[in-house]
DNA sequence: TATGAATGAGCCTTCATTCAT
DNA sequence: AATGAATGAAGGCTCATTCAT
C-alpha cells in the first residue's frame, strides 16, 4: 500500500479514485496482466473494497471504459458545438480528440488498444464505445460533405470511410506527437486537416488520383 | 490434443507449426490470456516440446513477431520494387500492406494490437517491428515528396507524419473493410490515395486548409 | 437490505428477529455457506448489529440451536404430559415430534442435518441438543417397556436402541411426508407406531424374528 | 504435505487416492469447509494435480458420491442376491447396509449428511444416490410384503414408507452402534428386524396398534 | 523426437470481523 | 440503537515451467 494513512472516504469519492487508478493500471499492463491487487494498492485501499464497490474485475474495467468513453464523447461534442461551419466543426472535433487522447493517454489505451484479450461482454462494451467515437466523427464528416460543392457524389459509406481513416490516423499520430514535443495537438490537427480534408474537397470537386502512368495518357 | 497421430517430424517443421498456431492463439486471446497449453494442444504436440524448441512463452511470442514482421516487410518491398514512379510505389506499397493485413489478420493483430500487456523485452521487439513497417512507408512517402513540385517545403518529419497518418488510417480501415465485403484491398488503397495523396500534393503545391471564417477575410 | 425503513427496535425483539432469519438462512445454505451478510440483510439490520447482539457467527448459530432445541423439547414434553398411559404418551410425543419437524423444517435441519461442517464447540452444542431429544424419546420408551408384560427382558440399552430407531425413522419419514401431501403428521405417527411398537410388544412377549429357514425347523 | 517423497504414480491410481482422501475430508469438514488444499496435501500431491484430474471441487465431490453410492448399492445387491426368501433378503440387505455404513462411516456421511450446503448440481447427484439406496430397500420390502399372508392390504406407498423408516432407523442406529462396541452390525440388524419386521407382519395380519384407552373400551 | 506427471506462484473472489461515527 | 467504511485471511482455480522417462 502507498504509505498514506487511509482515511474514511465516502463511497462516491473512493469509487472514482479506484477507477482513476484502474485506468492507469489497465493501460499500463493490459486487462489480463493488470491485477486487482495492484489497483487496490495504488488506490490506497484493500482489495475487498474494490470488490465491494465495483463487484468484479470485469465490471471495474467496464466502469473505466464507460466513464472515459463518455468523457471523450463529451469533449468532442462540446468542441464541435461551438462552431458554425462544418469545416470548423470537424477541425474542432478532431482537435478535441487529439487533445483528449494526448492528455489522457491511458484512457485512450483502455478504450482502443485492449484488443482481443477480453471476454465477450467487455469486448462488446469496448466496441460500443469505439463505435460511439466513430459515429461522432462520421457525423462531422457527413456535414462537411453535405456542404461541399458536389455532395451527391459521396454517401453514407464514404463518411464512414473517411471517419475510419481520420480516427486511425489520429490514433497513430498520437505516437508521433509523443516524439515531437514541439508540436501541439492543435498543430497536428491542422496538418491532418490539410492532408486529408483538402484532399477530400478536391476529390469531391472531381479530381482523382491516377497513377502517373495513366495520367500521361 | 487434436486427434491426429503425431508422427516424428523434423524440428524445423514442428517449429513453424508451433509458430503458426501461436499466432492464431495470441491474436485470438491476447498475449496473457493465451495459454501455452492451448498452443501445444492445437499444434498437436505436448507442452514440453514447445519449451524444447521455443524456450519460453515470451520467446515464442517474439518468434511470432519476428517472422510476421519480416513477411510483411517482404510483401511491402516486393510490391514497391516493381514500380517506377514514387506515386506508383506508394500505391503498390499501401496495397501490399492492405493485402497482407487483410489476408493475415492474426499476424497483424500480433504485430500491432498487443498494446501494453507485454513485458519490456517483448514490447521493444514489437516496437521494432512497427518501426520497421513505418520506415518502409516513410521511405516511399519521402520519395514521393522528393518528386513533388515543391520538395523543399517538406522535410524528414513530414514524411514521418504522413507515414504515421497513412499506417494509422490503413489499420483502422481494415476494420472498415471487414464490414464492406464488396470492397477489396485494392479499392481501399485507391480511396486512401485519393483522400490523402491528392491532399498532400495540393499542400505541397501551396494550398492549405483554412477555416471558412478566415477564408472569407 | 430489504427496503423497510428500520425503526429503532428494542434489543430483545431485534435479537429474536435475527435468530429467526438466521435459522432460515442456516437451514437453506448450511453453516459455512451461510453468510452473516445475508442474515443481516434479511433481518433488516446492518452487520455490526448482528455482532453487537450475537457476538459471532458461531455464537449466532449456537443461539439458533439452543432456542429451537428447547422449543422442540417443549413441544414434546407438553404433548406427552397430558396423556396417562405410556403408550399414549409415546404416541403423543412422536406426534409432537412429527408436528414440529413438519412445521419447522428449517429448525430441524439446523438441529439435525448440519452434520460435520461445524467447529468442535458447535458440534458439541448440536450433539447436546440431539441427545436431549433422544433422551425424551428414550424416557417414553422406557416407560412403555416398564408397563409391558415382560419388562425384565429389556433394559436401559434397549430403550435407547428403540429411541434411536424411532427418531431416525421419524427424521427420514419427514422426507416421505413431503412427497405425500395427503398424509398428516398424525397419520404418519400412527403408521410408525403400528410398525414399530406392535413389533416391540411382540418381541417383549417373546416372539422373535427368525429366518424362514430356521423357522421351518 | 505428508513427508513422503512423492513418486510418479499413474493417473488411475492417483485419481483413486485423491478420491479416497477427499471422502475423508468431506466427511470430516463438510463440503464447504473442506479445502482442496487439505485434500491435495493429504493425498500427497499439489493442488494443481487435483484440478488436472478432477477438474473442480464440485466435480471431485460428485466423483466421491458416485463411487461410494455404487459401492453401497453393490454391497447391498450382492448380499441380497444370495438369499432365497424375501425375509432373508431383507435381512441380508439391511445387514449389508449396516456393515457398509459402519465400515465406511465417511462414505455414508458424504452420501447422506451433506444436507443443504450444496449447489443444485451436487444436491441432485446426492439425491439420486439416496434414491437409489432407498429404492433397493423398498424393493426388498415389497417382496416381503408380497409373500405376507395379506399382501393386498399394503401397496406401493407402504413399501416406500417402510423403506424410509428402515433407512432412517438404520442411519440413526449407526450412531448408537458407535457407542456400543460389543454390538455388531449383524446383531443390530437382527434387533431392527425384530422391532420392525415382526411388527409389520402383525400389522399385515390384522393387528393394529390402538391406544390402551380405546383398547379397554 | 517426444510426453505424462508434477508443482510454485499468483490471481480473483469472498467472508467474518472491526472501527469510527 | 445503528451503520458506512474498511480489512486480514483464506479458498478456488490457472498457468508457465520442469522432471523423469
């Protein structure tokens, strides 16, 4: 145990402390390798407390996933809400996403990278959280497409495609961000917008990529 | 054990069988949840054989990672080698990537998604494999940039940035591919090229994204 | 907790409530599987109350055993007291026994079936209760024997033997009773009296069982 | 662990050793209080061996119940088979029962006294074993009744009633036997036959118990 | 080349019990 | 009179790993 004298703490507070710690530990070790012992220890309580409040390791993990996915979605929506144009909303949403993932690495790891080692129930919960995030992005993309010069050319699936690409890119770029301390989430967002969104607009405008070979024809 | 009569099989063959099975099991269950018992069982041998040939679970996992990362890199290089223009090389490389990841889901999962539940030694190995893949893509991107109208504007880091974005997008799009049986790795590649590469060329050409607001000024 | 608002309740009442519930729970789950948590819950109090009033799980169990064994003995004695002849007393006693065991299954289970999973102290307490019951029956049997035509032929031990047989039979017949809703404790008593007591009288009168083979000689 | 050097022992043997020990421990402590640790220890193996061979505590218990109930039934049937008359068969059966229960106290405890603390699955298994024993006895009783002077007066249920009474009495008398070292299972059987069977025959013959009061009328 | 037998260590979970209010 | 917060201890189960053959 961390050597602080444990004081009596009301349930609601303790519960959040436990989840805080759990996120860190799950992120660091992965679901299976994480031990409830360690979580209890770092939270400054004994193991039975964890079970008293959170019922089981599985449930504890689900609690982490739920809380963080809602936080992420919240950040996302709040950022997007304030903007007027779809372009700006997408940018703000992506920035919020980057910001959250950058600020809360552990949460994102718990939400995203806990691939396959999970029981079906948990996997479902994680999938749901993932889908929620994806849906937010896809919504923004759809709006952006709708305002483009040529909206008819792209449909539901295309928004989804772009959303997947953006989220995947963003996820991967978080690693990149870590190695580039001079960059900020905002700048990364701009770069990504330039790379992806400008491309998209051009595609919507009719320009398509073609191999140089065929281009010469 | 699977009910085949085990015949005496030379070491090299058995070893590969074990790795084949191990990749499947590691992908399905995750590193920790995977049990050597199950791997030995599915490989049709007894556990001591696994230890005799692969020394430890950790080592077995490393063997999986090494073999598959080399296969992926191989596919990548071979695809790129045949093409002349940087554009085409990049497309071919991405297509090879998609093809591999699509064909060998398990391998990719082992290479990529086994996020954090690994010991430091293994994590290092996986990171190395990941960096290798990233370096291949970054190389192609760099070549593409070099041939662009305005190469000076982008540097080493930008290639890396784009590579991260592309690999991340590609990874995420693999999930998308799974839900769209009508699509093929090739078509996804094209879509991604359109979305990302066209954008990049335009950026290189000087066009940048600006919020509609600032655009109006 | 059961959702009643707990009002301040005087100790004596609460204590009995707890024992009431405890008997049910101990009977249903067995000593070890019963949890103080569940008992407190069903009694509508918090766990510390249980410990305040009953000191320990062991003690709580002993309290149950004591109360119920006294109830059983009481029922027994009262039933027997009213009758004049030993025969009638035995019948009335057995009937009381059946009545109690049938009416208070849980109590009987706690008194009788909690075989061996108990600490020495508790086991002793249960044994004592059991012996008390047995002694009551043996007393009645002894009286009956004393009035028989040939009392000298049977002694102390024989009363004990018969008492054991009767109590064992009665216990087992309680199960039988459960599957025969048309029967009543009174009718079962009569049947048992017929089967056992008539036999006894005959034995006392000199008739003994002999294998048919030897009978033919 | 018992300080014998554990030697490699073939599975079949070890399995039986484990069950042997398990019966002792389950009988002594009850299902819940028994710990797999103790069983493994006394069997001279480590806990994982127990799980390797018997899968779970529950399963281990079921294995005990199955093996012993079959042994008991076997003893029963073999004893009864050799005799010609129903009377003799019943006596031999009861004697076998007493003999078994006396010789294998632990087995009988496991079969009979593990009242309620068991999961549904186990309870079912124990019930089945109990019913099997009861059915054997009821069969013998039925045969005896069939040869009685007045078979028509008693039916299916009566055999069952008597069987319950006999088994219950026998069970209870086992305790009595323990305190009377001069007695033997055979003698107890005779006594019980005298007490119960003679009574039954008389009942079948028309004699019934009546309270002395009513008798005098 | 191959395996049946065996275990130390660790993890999830639960329970009886107490402390501070 | 009453309870929410908290824990030491133990138990069931599994796993990576080895030994002897």
